[in-house]
C-alpha cells in the first residue's frame, strides 16, 4: 500500500486505543487519538483543555470547530506523509466531511475505516474495569488484561488510574452520544465502500489479528 490512512471507529470501550497502540507498533505510523490529545490539553490547562473539559466530563462531544483544526494540523504535518491512524476522529458527520475536504486538499484518500463492533453491555463491563497508565497511557483491564501488580504499569512502573469519564453515569451518557452522533458514520463510510467490520467481542489478540488480516487483504487487492 502506498500509504495507510486508517480510521478506528467504534463505541467507547470497543478497544480502539488497545488496537491503535498495536497498529502503531506494527506500521510505525503516527497515531492520533483525539481523546488522548484532549486529556493532555486538560492536564496542561491550555485553552483547548479548558474548553474540552466541560464537554468531556458530561460524556458529550467537544464542538466540531474545536477539534477539526487539531486533527487537520497533524495530518498536514510531515510526520503523516506515509499515513496515519486516527482513533476517536471523526465522531460526527460534520467532522467526517471536514476530514474528506482536508484529504482532497492534500490529494490523498482514506485507506479504510475499521469498525470495532461491541455491544453496550460489554462496553459497561470494559470501561468499569479499565485502568490507564498515568505516564505512558498504556491500557489495562482488571479482569481482561490485568497488570502483573495491582495498579502498577507493567511497562514503566508508573501508577494506574481510573479515567474521570469512566464513572457509570458518564459511561451511559457517552454511549448515548455515540449512538446519536457517531453511529451515523457507519452508513456514511459504508456507502463510500471504506467500512471494514471487526468483531470486537473477541480477545484483544484476536481482534488485532483480524485487523492485520483485513489490512493485508487490502494490500493484496491494491497490488492486483
Ligand atoms: P476517547 O478517549 O476517544 O473515548 P472513547 O471513544 O469513549 O473511547 P475509549 O478511549 O473510552 O475506549 P477505546 O475504544 O479506546 O477502548 P480501550 O482500548 O481503552 O474520548 C474521550 C472524550 O473526548 C469523548 O467522550 C469526547 O468528549 C471527547 N472527544 C474525543 N474525540 C472527540 C471528537 N472527535 N469530537 C468531539 N469530542 C471528542 O478499551 C477499553 C477497556 O477494555 C480497556 O480496559 C481494555 O483493556 C479492555 N479491552 C480492550 N479490548 C478488549 C477485548 N477485545 N476484550 C476484552 N477487553 C478489552
């Protein structure tokens, strides 16, 4: 494949971050997770962070005009010349249209949109047990992917934390937001022939294998 411009789509807790980290290692491409970018801005107390926090705490979405510029700047940068992996963007039809415009402006196109399909009950189970490394962002789960030592990151030894928006009431609101504002992207990208579905109920390794297999198939198709 000449370049790999990939979107990871799916409900909260479907495993986008888990798979994004693996894909980044496999393909050595920049990985832009809007949730991570926004949480870093909140922590740094920037103007972006102050604006974003109000929406994130309630399980809603940051306004399109705030987030679109953040991603456009990264896609235009030299790091993204061979491709990129987007996690958490686009999340509305408006964002998807803005991304299409940006790609057209750069004379580039999306390779695929990988939808990690996961039902709402599974999302509740996963987000309720998620633990994230405060230093490097590596993701664990108390039952499905536990750290060797409780609340300590296997990778760097830093403390594991519970995300502010992983409280039950906020999880329910995030799911509502996903169904109302982000799920329409499934039809949007299906109509463009870009959507690839992966069963997100499988283990993290199996989900990763399925994504790698579908990307290998795309590569073969391109060579034919
Ligand atoms: P964001 O951080 O993107 O949150 P999200 O989309 O809700 O996704 P998550 O990070 O919660 O889940 P994930 O799919 O990455 O799952 P993970 O791999 O961690 O966004 C946060 C907020 O920022 C939004 O609510 C919004 O306010 C704002 N925002 C972000 N982008 C925006 C945008 N474009 N526009 C406007 N606002 C925006 O896995 C979850 C857990 O499950 C982990 O514990 C993991 O270990 C476990 N797990 C993963 N895979 C499996 C598996 N296969 N089997 C069992 N367990 C698994």
